[in-house]
């Protein structure tokens, strides 16, 4: 595939000390203002939130949280308001919620940011809730895949285990609902879409494959459960794990894999009609980028950089997601669904990377790329918009413009050098 290089210039330089895991970096709406903030947690127990573009220092921070392995933002308590969560290596799960107005004033918070009479935009400086879960958590995802307004916590462990927790208001704690042990190491979790337009959680597996978790009607209930109203037919949808999707790549079938699901496809892939099939992208540590639709591989690219993370982002602003992958050396590839590639080389080695929308101080969310380095700096490139991922030809572009009407008769009679001189004239001296 043809590749071209680009440069991104507009960036914020943020201050944050300490190393961190690749999943301890996330974008999400922490304070409920409708705009995403940047969240990061370190191995030293520091948790910070960066907001807007006015200051290089954190808008909010907390400390003493252990070796943080992953962070997330979502309505984990099912109250209608997002919370900030983090997990450390010992399995200690901490939830930070927005304070009530009285608490915010007591801690010196600014109540002017409030969205409601009872809730401030400022987070509490200490966890609102902590619970010790199973250790070795590598990646977490808060999602409502049943679409019943009840979020669940999906956890990928370092020992090949997947756990699902749900908040219980009666017990005031997280309750373990399901647990499975997979055949290979887990890279990441992502939200996907099933054929029936329902949602699922994708768990990446080695070699460019993944395992879906979805609600399926296949659990038989006893008479007592039917009597209390679980299901009239004796069956109720429950979380089930499906077989592995995709075939491991032949070159390195055990290569570590990351996955991103629900990739928006405007007109389908390769001109096909758009359907509810889930479009899924994967990348592997040995440099493979793979796009799948349903359970079928659409295409596969091989690059010569170790890729450790993958995201989706509409960089070209055309309603269709591009795939963004990053390597440890800072090499970043932006690939559209027609396999056109743009690459950008960040100047330093990368500790962690994420891509998504970030809320600027003018109240607008802009597509961004976030690189964290080993030199206590975070570089946030904002306004990452490209007119086109595919390479364009000057002759083709000029034919599409009104200017070509004046040139068409002349171009037919000119050789290559004369065309170049004519283009130079119109580009730099045309009035």
C-alpha cells in the first residue's frame, strides 16, 4: 500500500511525572460538561486529569493509589453521571465521583461549573469508594451491552482471565457476575456491535484474533426462578463467551494483539451496502494491521514497526472512522478502510498513546493524538484533521476545479516540462 508522511504542529505540552502502563491513559468526560478530559495514572500512585488548553498542569489530581495499571471513565454506579475509576496491581478498585455542592465549597472547589443544584463538576480528592477485587488487572471497560441502562465492568487480567462485575445498590459494592479463562494472553477490550444490532465486548487474543462476549438466550432456569419472574419461557439472555473470531497470522501466531470495535463505516467496505455487521480492527506487536467485517477478514497490512495500541478516529471528518495505530518508537499509522495510509513519526520513544476527541477551552471537542514520553511530558496534538487519507494527484484535482476549464485546451498540447511551468505560474502568480 502507498504511504505518505504528514506533520502535525498544533500541540499542548502537559506536565506529568512518573512512568505508567499503556492502559493507564484515557479520554472521557469526567466532570459532566459534555467535553472529554485526559486521564492518566502512574506506577507511583498518581492520578491526574487534564482539562482544556490553558494550563500544562493537571486540573485535578490524587495520590497514594498504588501501582495503577488501568483507568476508565463511565457511569459505573448507574446513577446517570460518569465517574473516574482506576485499578492497581493489588486489585484495589477506586471510584472517584463528582462532589455535592457543599463538599465542593468545603474543599475550595468552584461551584460555578455545576450542572445541577446538587452536583459539582469537581471530583473528590479521595476515592468515594474502594474495593479489593482480584489482582493482575490489565485493562478495563465500562459498558452497557444489554442496552438496559445498566453498565457493567469488564476486566481483562494478565493471567488470561476475563471477569464481569456489576454494581449492586443493595450491597453497596461491585459483585462478580461471570468469569472465564481464555486460551491466550489478553491485549485489550473494546465495544463492538453484533449482527442483531446489539452490543458486545471484544477481547483480543494473540495472532490478530478476538473473542466476543455478548448476551445470548441459552440459560435454562429452574421452576423457582421462572415463578419469580425471570422468564416465561424458561430462558433468559445471559452473558456468554463465543468462539475465537479470525485465524491467527501464520508468521507470528502468538503475537500480542490489540482490538478496537464498532468502527463506523459510511458506505460499507469496498463499495458494499452498509449493514449491521461489526467492523473490527486489530493490530499486533509484530506490525500486522487487520480489518474484519463480521467474521471475515477484509484486508491485512504488514508494517515494519512494533504496534502496541490501536484506536478509531474520524480524522478526515467524513463520517467514517480511520484506524490509528502507534509503535513504541513513536511511528504512528493512520489507515482508512480502503487501505490508504498516512504516517507520522513522533520525535521520542512512547510510553503510552491514545486517540480520540478532547475538549478545548473554547467548548469544542477536536480529534487528537496523545503521546506520553519517558521524559515527564505528555504531548497532545489537537485539531488532527486531514482533508484526505488517500494521495491526490494535481492533474486530477485541477480537472475538478473551474480553473481547469481555462487550461484544458492548453494542457493537451503541452509536454511534461511545460505543464510543470504552467502549474507553477498558476500556483504562485495567478491572480
